[in-house]
């Protein structure tokens, strides 16, 4: 039986096996996000770019606000910046 680099075994049915890539590990993660919520500070007319350096200055500091916590958690997971759109009043007014 002859074996070649291209065809494998030369006689009979050729089978290179099945390659299962369904559980391939990737290093890709979340690179961008959009969050719509109620905050004590920020613009209403267009989304703001929020990163770790400006979160308190742009949105105010509200540790009990679930929208603020969502932004903070997203930044803590390694996302470089988030687009945030402020809607309605503040969450604490409800």
C-alpha cells in the first residue's frame, strides 16, 4: 500500500476523519456594548461614551442604581468603553 502526503492511503476509501470545531476556545470577548437606562447625570439627546475614567463624571455616582451597576459591571469585565443613552428621570425618583 502506498502512502502519500496528499491522499493518505492510496488504496480504498479515503477518510481524513471528522474535525469537530464546535467547542473551539476563542479569545474573543465583548468589545462594545450599549446600555439604555436612568441616571442622575448625563445627556438625553445622544449616547455618551463611558469608560472607567469618566463613569462618575458623566453618570454621577449611584451604587444602588441597577443601570449604573450594569455599566460598572460591564467595564469591570474588560470592555474598554460603553455607549450609554440616558432616558427618563433618575431611577431614585420612581
